[in-house]
């Protein structure tokens, strides 16, 4: 089962890189379920599979499912892996993306995304360093989230 999950994970990554998001999503759901059965929820491989699944859910614009999954696994990742691991930072970034990329996002969702990314980038700069690639990705997403908030929060001047 272990080797099958590894192969499925690699194949799902390839599907995602090719833009075949639904196939990647389906396979990542299988990998996550398999990891839960094989390793339990407090395992780094299971948490990585959950992260990959959340990423695919955002790609597929299934924002509510992504947020729900991440709300469940983010505390586990922090507890099991600690704050110095990349994975909790990545999960927070994906959670913020699910908040601000959702066309149904409220102003509160957009504010939460900005606040989450501001917090996350500060901690990432301290823990990982400003030149770490993940820190840069979080900063990039923070700019996107701020732009989404500004676009929604600014009254239209056309009339």
C-alpha cells in the first residue's frame, strides 16, 4: 500500500502540473484517505497528503471543502511538526488563498486572509528567513489578498 500511495502522489503531482486538476484532485483524495488508514492523522505523510489535497481543492475552486479540511489539519500540523516546519506555513497560505480566491468571499473573509498572511509572513521571515522561497510565496499571496480586499472595500467611483 505504501508504494502505491507514493506512486499515486507522484502521478497526482504530474496531473496538477499539466493542468488536469480534476484528475489530480481525485487521486489526491485517494492518497489522503490511504495515508489516514496507513499512518493516522498525526503523521507527516498524512499531513502532507492533506496539504496536497487542499491545494487541489483550491485549484478546483472547491473553496469550502479546502477551508474545512485545513481548519481540521492545521492545528494537528502545528502540534506534530512545530512552527519551524514548512508545512504549517504552506497550509496557512493555502487557507488564505481559499478565503480570498472564493468569488463568494465576504469582506470578513478577505480581511481574515490578509491578517492570516500578514501574521504568517512575519513568522516565516523570522523562522525561515526572508530569502526562503516559501516566505516569498507567502509575500506574493499577501499582495494578492490585499488587492482583493482593496478592490472589494473601495467604493466604486463610476456612476
